């Protein structure tokens, strides 16, 4: 079976969608699905070098990404695939795939990746007007004619129907997640503590991800400072913020909010550490070493880092705007509150005061939650079922 995935960019800074394709490709290959990725990155982009699928990078990806080259490529090759899959909305490649796939009788799937969450409309009301116009003109038809619109949770599917009118789509939920790390997690955690000169007894809360205003990091910092002042007698600890460099103005705002508590050099005298992006064993070591992962987002379609934390056996602190919070809370693998400073403070207090025996039990439940809900092997099985149900044809 031959699958074409179309995405605007494979730059890993794009977060979960790119990592999901990367991890899913070899799992699908074991199930007989051959993946080709079509993107509009520059062909020499460094992140394409080790991608585990055949990649056709056509360039012309600036801004909206309108590209005659993309349309010509699809017109020539889309019929050689059994199914196409569009990742993301509001970009030209969605229209191009819909137009050419329908012309050649090839079914296509569409992944919105949380881009229809109503939070964006509330946060950016002027952009909402522009998007509604584009919805009438283009995106509505992309959704309507998709064989399936794929969501990563029931909550995402429910919210997507509330953002733009009219809305018509054949939706389905395909579990998302990650693969269990094939390393010694405890050894990786010890290495992480050594690298940053952290004592084994030090209680770490970890934020790991992009530095974007929707992630609520400014709110997390304010709640952490209140915690450190002894609100309700909470125990002290270390808040580590790890991720790639974001918007300089936003990072400056975070530094101002943290004040004297902020450190960019892992200063032992500071309680808030801003460290580099972590990958590979160092990422898994940080996740394993943390007492809790915290993700205080105002909007989160899925939260790949949540699945990674659970795979490492680390419980999580979430806002109820992270769409998978129900699965986590019901499994006893973490807690969730509203996306307010008081809500985040409540999470931090519980995390720092939880007894060691309960912390151990939550770590065990975290692994069980991962195995039940977020193991990517399960998601791959469901994805193949959907592909077959959409009329995917077997070819010699």
C-alpha cells in the first residue's frame, strides 16, 4: 500500500505533526504501508537528511505556499498512490491535494492538528474574520470532500465543529502517541542530573517544548514564584524550562516575569532554569528525572510531550485545555486544572507536597496510561484500518 503525506514543512520546530510522521513511518512499514512525504521545504534543508521516508521537497514554501510546481507534481504522481493524507490547514497544499486527488479518483485524509480549536478565534479575533472568509472559499471544501477528517481525541473533534460555519466533515478519532524509549531510563536520568549538577534528592518540575504564548509559560512562572514564597507551605524545588529559542520578545517577557529567580546558565542559586532544547537520551533523561512534567497550555490539540512523559513513567500536570487531560486524570497519572494562574498554582502545590509513596504509585500508573492510550503501535493499527476503509487499493 502506497501512502502520500503532504505537509507544508518537515522542520522539527513544527512540533508534534512532524514528529508523529517520523515515528509512524517505520511502524506503518512493518504493516505494509510505504510512505512518501511531499513538502515545500528547500531541498537542502538539514532536517530532511535523515528522515525515515522518501521525501520530495519542492521549495516555494514561503508564507501561504502557493506553488505551480506543487500542483504539477501532484497532477503527475498522485494517481500512483493508494491514498493521500493532508497535514494541517490554512495552507495551499490542502487545496492542491484536494483538487488533484479528486480529479484522479484518489481518496484523501485530512489532519487539522488542532488548528480549528476555538481558542485561536478568541485570542486572535481579527484573524478569525480572515479565516472565516478563507473557510467559505477553500477550507470548507477540503473538509467536506475528505474521505476522513482525522482527530487525535474526541475533545479535538468536538471543538473543531465549533469554530467555523458551515461545518461538514466525516470525522474519526485515531489514537496518537509515541514509541516506548529503548534506553535505560534510570541511567539517562542519572546522566541528566550529572550534566546539570542536580542532586538526586532535588525535586524537579519540567516544562519541555516550544516557547509560545499559547503554552502558558508566563502563567507558570508567576504561579511558581507564588509557590516559592511559601504559599500553603509548599516545599521548594526547581522549575526547568527546556526548549528551542522562541520569539525574542516573548522570551524577554518571561525573563522579566521571573526576575531574580531566572537563570540561563543553570545557576544553583536560582529556582527557574532556562536550558537548551533536549533531544535523544538527554530528553528522556530529563523526563525520567522530573517529579512531574507540567504543560500549562491555553490550547493543546494533543501534547506529544505528555505521551513521552508517560512513556518515561513520569506523571503530568495539565490544564483542561490540553485535549487528552481526561485520559490522564482517569488513569490516575496526573492532575488537571483550568488554564489560570490559580489553577496552575494548585497543580504545583499538589506536585510538591505529594508523598513519596504516592509519587511512586503515580509513576506506575503513568506507564499503564501510556500503554493503554498513547502507544503509537495502537495508533498505527487504527490508521491502517481507516486507510483500508477509505478504499485503499492493493497494487502489485
